[in-house]
C-alpha cells in the first residue's frame, strides 16, 4: 500500500507543525505533499527544515496564488506521476482531523474508488458553527444534490481519498472550477465515470489559525458552476440515451455504498 495526502496551502505556516505531527501520528507510513501558492509566510523554509523532507514530506512551490482548484490539480498531477495507489486530500487549517485518515484509506483499500469524509452523513457533525453558517452549508449541499442529482449528503466537502486509477480519469477531464466548486466538479466526474463512492461520518472542527479563504466571489462562482455541472449532466444523459446506453450514474444503487 502506498498513499499520499495532498494539502494546498496559502498562508497556513502556523498550522503546519501541528498538522504534520498529527498526520504521522495517525498514519506513520503516509507521504505528504504540500502545494504552496507562494504564501510568503516562510512555509517552504519551514518544510525544508523538517527531518522528513525529501523522504515522507514533499513540497510543490507554485509561483502565484492561482486558486484552490489549480493547486489541487498540480498536486494531483505530481502524485499521479509517482507509484501511489491512493491519493488523499485535506485542508491545512486543522478543521479536518487527521485521525480520520486511516478510516478513509481503509475504505479505499477495501474496494471503494472514492471515499468522502462527510459532515452530514448520519447526522450533522460540525463544532462551534454559528447557526447562519450551518444553514448556509446545509443549503449549499441540498442545492448541489437537487441540481446535479448526486445522492451524497456532503458534496461540497474537501476531505477525501481517491483510488489513483479513478483520480487519473477525473483529472483528464476539463475541470473548469477555480474555487470550492472544484470539490463538486471532481466528485461529479467520479460519479459519472461509475466510481464506487462512499461517505463516512466525521466531526468537522473550526480552523485553528489564520483566516478563511472563502469570499463572496468564490460563493458566486460555486453557484454558477453547479448550474453548469447540472446542464452538463443533462447533456451527457441525453447523449447516452440517443446512443442507446445509459450513464454509470443511473445505477446508483450498485455504485454508491454508504455507511
């Protein structure tokens, strides 16, 4: 088993020591790739000073802040050029608990192609959120499910584990999203491609240090991208029906396993 977790960063230097220590406490054998968007906060120098650098810890230094999607895609391409069987992704702000990494990886090893760490599967599991933020997040998840017809309780989450074979097929698609809609678009393609997808419940915490990168522009972009994805789904379905076939997503009962 060979696995790597890809973590995009922009001004997350304060969180890196605790994050890395917690990751290797949970999964001592996993590799870590930090894709840093020219943070200017000393993160590269800190990472290069770690004893794990070059063996279990790797750095992809990007030359500009180019958006979450581009950072993830660059990290995925780096990982897929190497013999990893599983590629995980998570945020650097410690809202994703590394203790859940082994559970995600175990589900993938047992046969799933994509495993989602879900805040809303089998109940709501978020800590210390204002009610307005929780309602906005739940509303966004409902909006995505209705428009795209994907059956997942938390389609906007960013804590996942991919089997490398499925991820390789996903990144071959033209991913147009720039911000958080990237999470929805990559999940959509995994679903359309017939991947075996599951959700596991997690507890989602607050960011430890630094500021959130969410903005009004990112939220607007995500809303429009969901509409684009839903229209693409309609077009793909119509194309397949005309050709006498059906989308893999039509067979959700066999391709989606939850719990």
